[in-house]
């Protein structure tokens, strides 16, 4: 994943945008997926992406 995309994901999730997909970002993605009733895997795949950026 491009670091620019990681930064956008981080900003959307409200975590510090450092362009590194580390444990804080993964936890935020998992929390988002849980809230959205998506498969909780910590991966920003097509379904998670569409929910983040409608």
C-alpha cells in the first residue's frame, strides 16, 4: 500500500498520520471494521476502503 494511502486512512480514522501502517493503525482499522460489521482482519481491502471513503 502506498504511504500516501496510509496517511489518508490514518486521517480518516483519527490516528496520527505518520504514513506507517503499524499496530496503532491496525487497531484503528480493526475497530472501524467491527463498528461497520465487516470482516475484522485489520486489512484495508475493497470493502473497508469503500466504507472509509464512500
